[in-house]
C-alpha cells in the first residue's frame, strides 16, 4: 500500500487563514504530522480516528530531528494512506518543506504541496505595514536570521531591497539590528517587530533600527516575531492604529467556519 503526503501550510496563527484545500485534506486525513505552533482548532478538523503526531521544534530545542520527521512521513504514507504534514506558515518558506518533499520523492511517495499564508507577508500586513508602496518601496527581500550552521550572514541582503523582512530574529534581535546597520542601512531607518501575528496575543513595536531591540525588550515582546525594516514601517500607525487588535475570534482557539467539504 502506498499513500500520499500532503505538505499543507497552516498559515501564520489564526486558524481561519488556512486554505480551503488544506481544510479539505485535513478532514479526510489518516495521519496528521504537525508543528508546535499549529492551532488546536486545525487539528480538530481531522477525523476523530486520525493519528496526530507532534513533531514541533522550538528555539534551541529539537526533540525530533528532521531526518526522523522525513522517515516518519515516508513510513506512515507507506502504511496508513493519507498523511497531512501540517506546517506553520508556508511549507516552502523557511519551513524545510523542500527536505521533506525530496525525502518522499526519493522513497517513491507522491507529494502534493498546499501553499499557506506565510508570516513573512501576514505579520507586516496585519500590523499595517505594506511591504511595497508606490513612491516608497518597490522591492522586498525575505531572509532568516538563523541557518543550520548558526547566525545568518545578513550583509549580502541587508541593502538589496527597499523593505527587509527577517524571520526568526527575536532571540538575537540586538545583534541582528546591529548587523543590518553595519551592512549599510541607517540606524534611524524605521523598523518594527510584530509578534504572534493574527492572534489575540499579537504585539507590534515600531521604532528605528537603532532603538528597536531595547524597545522590544522593554515591551516584553516574545517570539514568534517578524522583523520589518524600511520606510514602509512609517505607514503603520496611519493604516492600523497602535491600539488596534485582531478581529474577534482570532487566536489559537478560534475555529474555522463549519467546513463540510468532503
């Protein structure tokens, strides 16, 4: 018996941002292999008898190595049928989805990629920061602050685009901001940190590259968080006032609408 693996993007936090295709696949899944930050409401879409396997990672804590996750997907698809790999954000945006897809392909397991709403776009958006804006920014770059070997070298991309979006920067925010300044951006350039985007815990700190780390620490901001650098950040308060909160029903416990797709 050979089943299939579906790499499904769960979106940035609010479970209502799951795609209809993702919901359809969850409703008929035999196995759901999910990340740490996936909302419980999404897991509840799966059939009561579906196996649910938590393979979540946290900063400096990887209880299940990636190689084991790859093996698990292949094994479950070979024996159990439909396997949904539910990943936060989008599977192919700093989600190691490519590694999982290749592992399945090498084992002869068919894979379908179901894109999700990545926090790289969603977090700035719900915070009132347009990544591009006529007359202000026409280019945007997405980077990660951490790679497999340690801190990323941001000097290559720090000045390559009008707007810079940095994921996984919260744990070393001061160092990240200083490295971006050292690469050529002004310490007075607007910068923002958006944490727990699209949930009731959402926080936004708007400052400059030179002051953001201290301001975020003073505000008690916790990961997950997205760093945005560029003149578009100055538009945030005009678009979404600082006191604004996500709409009612947001958060990890918010259930999607009654989806009866299959």
